[in-house]
C-alpha cells in the first residue's frame, strides 16, 4: 500500500540533473498521462496513469501539471519591520543607492532587525515561508545581512536555522555579513569584523554559504575578494551580489574564485558572461528586482544562455528591492523581460536553482528515491504558467510527501 498516489497527470515535469548550461536548458523532459507513487516521503514509483498500486491517499490530477517543488535560491527571508515608507521616494525617482546613502534602505531594516526579538523574527519568517510554500516553493536559500554586527548576524542565522529545523521547507542559510556598511564604521574595519566572525559561524554551523554585496558605495571588488578568500579558507563555498547596478567586475571575480553563484548580473559585461559560460558559477537572475526598482534594462539572459552559461531564477525576496514571495511571478517576468522560454524557466527554478544552493543531490528533480517535494499546478500545460501571471496556480504542494498547502476546490476555476 502506497502512502500517496497522484494519478492522471497531464504533464509530469522531469528536469535532468544540473547544472544545465546554455542550450541544454532548452530541453525539458515531460512525461504525459503519468502517475506518481509516494512512500515514506520519497517518490517510489513513476508510471502510466491508471497503473499505480493502491494508496492511502489518492489524488486525481485531472490532466493538469505536476513538477518538482520550486526552489528559490536567493532570498533575504528574515528581517525586522518593512519599508513601505520608501515607496513614495522611489516613485519620486530617488535611486536605491541614494536611499541607502541617507541611512534608509538596508540600514533602516538593520535598525529594526537589531531591535527585534528572536521569537518575533522566527514567527515573521515562518509566515513568509508559508506564503512561499503556498506558491509552490519547497526549498529556499536565506541570507543574513540585517545585523551588521556580531550579535545580530548570529541572531538572524539562528532564526534561519530554526526555520529549517521546523521542517516545513528546506532552508539553506547564507552569511551575508558584508551587506552594507554601518554608519559609524570605516569600510575596511567593518569588513575585517565580518571576516573575524566567519570562524564562529563555522564552529556553530550557522551557515552553508557566504555572500557579499559588491556594488558602488558598498564593497569593492578587492574587498569582495578578501572576504571570499577568507570564506573559502574556512571551507565556505561563496556567493556574490555582482554587477547589479554598476559593472564593477564582480562576475569575473565570482568565476575566478569558483563561486557557487553570482547573483543579479544586470550590468555584467560581455567578458563576464563569457567567463560564466566557461566556468562553474551559476548565474542567479532576479528580474523581480529590476522590475520593482523600475528599471528598463534587465539582465541579458539571452546572451548568457547563448554563450552557454547556467542560469537559475530567484525572487530576491527582501523588504526593499523586491517584496514578493511569489516565484511564479518571477517566472512570468523571466518570460516577458528576459525572453526565456518556458523550458528554460522551469529548469531555472528547479534543477539549476538546486545547484545554486548545494541541493543538486536532494532537490529539484523527480526520480525514484528522491524526496517527494512536489507541486500539482492547476494549469493545462507547463507553458501556461509564465503566460498567466500574477495569480497563484499551485493547487497542492507536498514536502517530503506531506501535503503542506492545498487550494480550496472552490478556488480552482476553469481556465479555458
Ligand atoms: O534590503 O534592500 N539589494 N540587498 C542588495 C538588498 C537589495 C536588500 C535590501
Ligand atoms: Zn539579494
């Protein structure tokens, strides 16, 4: 007797093991008229519809689409407060970095995060995760970076760790101490503080990756190199916020230091993209941020893919530059603004996203023995999702075979 059978699946999305680079991203294996069997939290059977063994729970997919749980490989999940008061400034045309320079932006969130209790941050983070799960996400990366001091960075990371242990979703913690520079400190002194903090974070197993915001007015390429090399020396694989606003060369640095991912890349140069294609670093693109900041120029995904880079997509969920938990919306922006195909997009939020956060062996694919992290979508075919944007298409979401979200039947409206 199986625990769960999902039968009459119109399209079962079966991404290949990543990282998929360039042209390989255009291939998305799909099995039609399929069924899945789940036992003890794992996928134990993949076959034709109508042929599954009996199960305690039977789900009729009604010829809709099943995919692996989506993976959001870049989020600033845990922080105090919110920044809606900055929206009018943005509307009036004040740039993101100018708001930061005036003590707003990240620094405003730092103030709120320092004041927040660990329990308060935990409850808020849990609610955010629940919204992500409702949109079909079963694994996320979560960064610190709103403490900018020893105590608060560790507080944030403890909250992230507890959110992962709670088990609703997989949560991969990243230490982003060098996220901004506190008003009262010289950049190099602060950076050294964050470097000194690395060994504590290692000893307390508080983070899997480290990250730095390499940008004009934040950290230079040289400072980023120093932090990333120190991280690697302690055994941390590294990530970098690179070339988001200005082309400083963070992309090239990421590839040179074999960063797991380089994120944003809106201003990445031709040379940077060529290096990405030749290297092992995954390009994590965040079109929701470009959209939210009201910019016209998006990351050049087509050029990156044409050269052969591996691309993943993420929300960048944070209180300033992209305030959404909805990775489906990002999939639509990837189609509309980055001109990615539906096949590339599904690969970018499953198998390649898994690679960007070290989950390539445990998430992002459906195969025998894999964790049953699955989404049943109320869409007629996989190309439909990016096309119909801004609403939630997730019908049922399972994490390790457990049903963690269910759209009420009354809310499943016919689409055509
Ligand atoms: O809170 O503004 N870009 N970090 C780098 C962010 C955006 C988060 C924020
Ligand atoms: Zn970010």
